[in-house]
């Protein structure tokens, strides 16, 4: 049976892993390559590395980080943050990533989704959507959550799929870093609207939150960062909890 | 004498190479038919679209692979590389596979999400597989694909997702895997070790 995936996310800035609350107050959490290997051996089904600074000067550092991280990692590895062109994506793939995640650039140049999918395959293209609730709707934001796009999240996810995205990485900005649980309503709305897998993100604080987003949110995968770095819960504990809740996960791992 | 990892202009060959390096297998990424002809073993990786395999025809790599296979050289097709081993795929009508076994790759039914992405289980068929030595039924491996091989006589492991399909095929010196051993953790590395030590 196809299992629900647990994805460990590393937010990196200038070659170090950091984690903030609602995109602010960054704390240092270690070396990306070391953390990726540690998460993988303790049971993470995938690793995502997000370059949260993505400034021009730090691009070289990022590629080096990707290379170092990929070297001893034998589970799927995604890199996102600041990818604007086919050339940017190529450089990331050449450094050892299996998938790239597009966010701002997918909104400003939606053709890029298709261009990358055509060259590297749809399975290699994740479209990341940062969603915020306003009234009874979900709106997509870009630039680290600072800029509204005017796009409805569900409509944008459907368009991304049509343009060739292989997966949707859906982050609830309202829940990100709060540890109050994933936004199941948001996740369900998107998961039911598209045929491609949806990765839920933002708000993980306990094992029960993961069970909820798989059951109620119909997520195909769930992503979390700080819960793993600071040892709030071990991956094997998390997976044992999910198994006892009759959710199928890769086990043993 | 080495393992040739065939580069036909698509896919992430670096991760296959990295996995080979990790298990201390001597391998080289190549698009030269001569290098392929002299290789001790051949790996054809592949992600992306079936139509990309048509470049194997133009470059002379198809002939090099066919001849090596006839001489008994072990061949491993991964993902699209495995799909290429049969006649054709619904993904690219008119593009010819190697036709080692009759059959056509098909889409997943509309009842399940596609692509099939993630960790799923191998169900081993009875009989001994050299490629799956020390790998047990129920092991999890990482898949990412939109098309799949039907069940064949040469299927040695099946997978279930919107119906059953071939996860591993094997006959004599011919091996194919639909999943990505280079991305399937310790189980995947064991499979590559098995192939390299044939």
C-alpha cells in the first residue's frame, strides 16, 4: 500500500539551518548535510531544503550546500527558494537535487512550471503555495509571505497541476511555526481539487497533528521542520503513533 | 571494465552514480556507444517522458545495448529505463521500446492520484530472484511515475496502486525496476549491490 510520507524540512540561510516562528525570529539549528542524514536515518521519508534567504550572493553557498547534502542522502531530496529560471533549476539538479520547489517564480512566470517539467519531468517539479485565510477564503502569498498575489489557493493549485506540477507543497502561513496543528480544512480543499499529491505544511506540533492532516485533511504527505530539529518528537515515535492510528507509513525504516 | 550508466540527455544520473560510489562500485556516466559496448554491466536510468528514449536510437546506443544484452551482459533498467525494455508506452505512441518482452506501459486508472509518488511495498512472487537477494516481501521502496508496466511472465515483484503492476522484472541477464533504488534507502542500496555483484 502507498504510505503517507513524513518529510523533514530544513530552512537554510547562508549555509546553516534556521527556524523561525511565522517566518520571523530565526534560530540556528545546525548543519544541513548532518541534519539531513540524521533525519533520513531516523526515518524521514524525504528531505526538503528551503533556501529562505535566496539572495544572489548566497547562491554559490546554496549550491555547495546542496552538493554536500545530496552526497550521502539516499532518499528523495527537494530544494526550493529563489529558483527563477530554467538555468537556476538546472544548477540545482546538477548539484544533486531530485526535485525543485517553485514558489514566487511560479506565480510571476507560470510558464516556468511547464518548461522545467518538460526538461526534467513533472515528478521533479513541486509548486509551493503559501496560503493565508482571509474571511472564508484562502489566498496565495509570495516573497516569504510578504506579498499577496490576489490568487485563490484552490484555483492556483489546479492551474499549477495543469501546467505540469507533479506535487503541491501547501503551507498554512497562519499555522507556520505555531505548533498548533496543520490547517486540515485548507489541505482538504486543495487535495480534493487536484489529482497530484499534496504535501501539508505549517503548524506541526504533535504526532496527533500528523494523524489529523492525513485523515481529515486528506494529505498525501506532511512536512515539518522545528519539531524534528529540537527533538520535540522523534520520527520513530511519530511513525509508531501513526501506525497505532491505522495510518500506513513506511515501517520499519 | 566497469558499469556504464547511460546518459541520454534526461534525468538525474548523478544520484545513480552517487549510490554506485557509496557501495564502492566502479561506474561511469557515458553517452558513448563504444564505452557501453565494453562495459561489464549496463544501467539505463530514466525519469521523465518515454519519448526521451527515442534519442537512444539516434545516438547508436540502442544497438550497443542490444548487442551487449545478447552477449549476456547484465542490464538494469530503472523507471523509464525499465519501461523501455518492453514494446511501447501509452505515454508516447510511435516510440519503440527494446521489445524484450511483449507489452505496453499504461496509465494509472482515474480512481487514484497520479503520479504514483512515495514509498510503496514490494510483493515478491515465488521463485528466486538474484536482484532481490536478501530483500523480503513487504519492503518499502520509493516510486515516482505516471505510467506502469503490466504484470508479465518475467515479473518477480509486484506493487499495488490502483491495480497491480510490475515493480521488478527479471530474466537471465535482464533486470528492470519501476522504483528508484538510488532513492530507496538501505533496501535500494542492497538491490544495487546485488546487481553489481552478479
